[in-house]
C-alpha cells in the first residue's frame, strides 16, 4: 500500500518538477542576432575576442584591409575596413556579429 501511495505521489510531482527545469524562453543574448545591421546595433557586453580574432572574424565576413581595431566603452571592437571599394567603419560585438556603416 505504501508503494502505491509513493508511486502516485511521484506520478503527480514529476511532471511539475521537470517543467520547472525547462527553459521558458529562447532569448539568449550571447547568440548571434541575424537582424544586426549597423555598428549602432552592435550589442554591448564584455567581449572575449582578441584584436587578432576580431580582425579575422571581420575579414571572414567579407571585409578587406581591416585596420587596427579598438574596443569602445561597450566592449565592441571598432575600426576601419574596405568593402566594395569603399572605406567603412566596422564593429564586432561580443556575440560575433559584424556590423558596418
């Protein structure tokens, strides 16, 4: 009889415990955002990319002649690069999003 009561209690409690551990949303600010378009849209946050990694990432995004980059007060790497024969300002945020203006 005790086993039946224990099994019944577990059957009622387990689904609510499992759902309490499931994430309720999909918002994760560390995931790249495909809607980021300009350097003003770059996400502020602590950036773990080194300058060299940031330059490589920007180059891989299709920019040439990536110049010296500097981290701004928001932790975003910024500098100049070339795209389609034009000089543009580029930025790399902590998510890895490359933006230009």
